[in-house]
C-alpha cells in the first residue's frame, strides 16, 4: 500500500506531505483545485514522463517521494533484489527530481536508478486509472493479460513464452544454416569441377622439379653423350685414370714388400686404394647412364610439365603446392556434406521445439477457455450491483495455431451487450463512458483476489454516471478496498461518503501567489463537503442532512 506522499514545487503545490491508510481514500475539491496535480506527482514517482512545465513558477526544481509497504513476495521486491537494491522491512521509497534544464533523476531506496526500472517497480505497487485508460479495457491486446491474471496463469504464460522463444531461436538457426548452405551450394559445382581437374592431373610433390631436370637432360642429350664418352675415355681408356691408379697401387705394393714398416708408404698406398675405389665407382656410374630416348618421350614429359605449371598459375600457387590446393577443395566439399547433415539436425530441433510449444500452448488454451467461463460468471455477479443487470459480459477466446505468438495460440477479447437483444460488440463501441467505468470496476473486483494486487488510483471514473449508479459504484469500490488500497478522485457525494479517509483539495492565495493545499477531513468537515457536492456553494439543510445520513450509513 501507499504509506505517504511528499510533493515539493509541483505546479501549484509548494510543499505537501500526505499520510495514507488502508481501505478507501477519496480526494474531492472544486475543478482546478489541483487534484490532477496529485496524480501527476504520483505518476512522476512511478517513473512517468517528466515535463518541466510541472515545476512551480519561480523554482529551479521539483521533487516527489512516495513510500510504499509491499507484501512479502511482491514481484517489486524480487526485481529490486535482482538489481542489487536493498529492501528493509518491505519498505520501498520511490523518489524523483526534475530541474528546469530537463534533467531528471530517479531513486529507489536512495539508490540511483533509471526511469524504466522505476516504472517497472511502480507497476507492481500502484496503478493509476482514468476513465479511458482503465486496465487496458479499450486496448484489446491487454485482454489476454487480464484473463491470465484472473486465472493465475502467470507461470504458464512465462513457460509458453520461453517455449515460443526456443522455437523461434531454432527457426533462426535453421534459416541461418540454410542461407550458409545455399551460398555454399552456388560454389559447389565449381568446387567439384576444380577438384576433379586437379585430381585428374594427380600432381605429386616434387614432381615438377624432376620433370624439369629430365627435360633439360633430354634436350641436351647429344652434347651430354659426347662429354660422357670423353669422361669415360679419361677414366677407362688405356691411359685412363683407373688404369693409372691400378698401376700406381701395384707399384706401391711392391715397395711395401721390402719396406713393410714404412708408415709414409703405407699411407700413400691407402690413399691410392681409396682413390681407385672412388674412380671405379664413378666409372660405373658414368657407364650406367642411358641417354637413349625418342622425341615422343620428350614431348610427353614437356606436356606434363607444362600442364602442372599452367594449373599452378591458374590457382596462383607453385606446382608443388597443387596437392594441398586439392585437399582444400576436397575439405570444402566435405564441409558442404556436413552442412547438409547439420541442416537436417536443425530441422529436427525445430520440429521438436515447435511440438513442445504447441503441446503446452494447447494445454494453456484449455485452461484459458475454462477460466474465461469462470470470469464471465464472476463478472456477471458484479453487474447487477453496478446497475448493469441488463448487460452481458463475454470473454471470447480466439484460438488460432496459424498465428502463434509469445503468449500461446489464443487472443482474448472482451465483448459486451448492454441490453437484451443487442449484438455483442467491443467495449469501446458498445459501452458508454459511465458503463465502461463500471465494467472496469467489476473486472477489478473479480481480479482483486490475485496474489499481489497493486494499490489502485481511480481518476474520476464516476464521470458520466448518475447518482443511483454512483452509489452502486461506491459500494463496489468499498468492497474492492477490502482487498487492496483504493484511492479515488471523485465528484460524487455517494462515493465520497463511503470512503474510510477523505482528503479535500483546495486553492489558497497568499501574497498574490496561488497554492494548492490538501486537508484531511474529520467527520463534521466531511458532512459539509459532501453537502456542497450535493447542492453547490450554498449548502442547504436538506443537503447537509443527506450528507450526514450517507456518512452515518457508511460508518455502520
């Protein structure tokens, strides 16, 4: 409930402190006295729009502070704890300042917060409703929320929302994977063509160097053969190196026969032997060279080398890097195959998430249909008390699986027929202003048993309704105030008379300055003010008697 309200420098208010009690509180006063200023101030404290025109003339800034006592477990407490704001004894203080430069600051329990958080916290503590803004009655998008609140389906709605988001996330993953695959598929034919082209050539690492060497050898075969024969002649001819080394070796062997212990000759003999062995090996190698070839073989070798170089230039690599290029293309093709598998997996996850959502959404839909019947019955019980006994209120559940959204597969609409024989229609088209106010009040009474009803502020919802209907509205407001704190701005004496607390809003002039002040009225003062509401400025004896009678009846 709202415990207190402090207002400083808001329009005509210089400084006001108000303490509130549980039950039904009314604000009365002449038009223009400043009742709307109180509501504007409350709206500021709840995170509403900050307008510098609210700052009192001649002042640099305004401030508003509202103190609430929340029930244990109220979502506002949890929200504050999630934002690391301490709450002691369930007390929540919302404070707002605004200066002429347009700078606004928000505080909750003396911690600086943004207006969005203040507004969200405030929504769990107090609701301000005007004649045409009451609980979303004219906004059909809010009707589903109202039914869910009545049925206590908050947890179900949160779950179906999560399932819907999971489904949509999987749909997005599927779409993204499909996009990647589609883009890759455009290259698939090219990748396969290039990979096959390289594979047909079957390049080997180091092959190009060997082919170049072979081509060079074959291209210079005649000169090579001539010089090879000359080399063999010098190595193996009659006076060749091999024969000379053989002769030298034999001669040294003879010397060692008679000088066996001469180390110098031994070393010389070994060196000659080594030279002879290497010379013979070289001779064998030279003799083994086959320089015979034909022109066709040279042509084939050159074509192979040219093909490798041409393909390497095409891919801007060296010929020896072609095997790695082939591997890269094959890897990409393999990735495409894996993407197909991933796509199939994504489709499976989408189907699973979609089924989970619709299974739960259908279950939620059944609960809503059952709750809609119950709510219609409960609203119907309230309508006679509000002089709407000829009216019928109907909750329409439009279930459409094709238009699933974050709240399931249902759209809820409130329809009314205000007289027998009339067709049902939207509240905004069928109900008058006064009727709409009473339908709203009936719904609020039906919703009063929700776990954490916010305190309610009604701004002149009695507008457009007659005296007898005002009395009915007053009795139901009194009933509603048994469940949650109710504050109402009213011009109806019937409603003012049933209040537990009565504030009178007035304008005073001092030193050519106008001030709005608020007085809490005692019983006798209430009699006078309610009598004024009956008869105007000149209070008649009859009006005063009527006012006193109404008050005494409310006190019984």
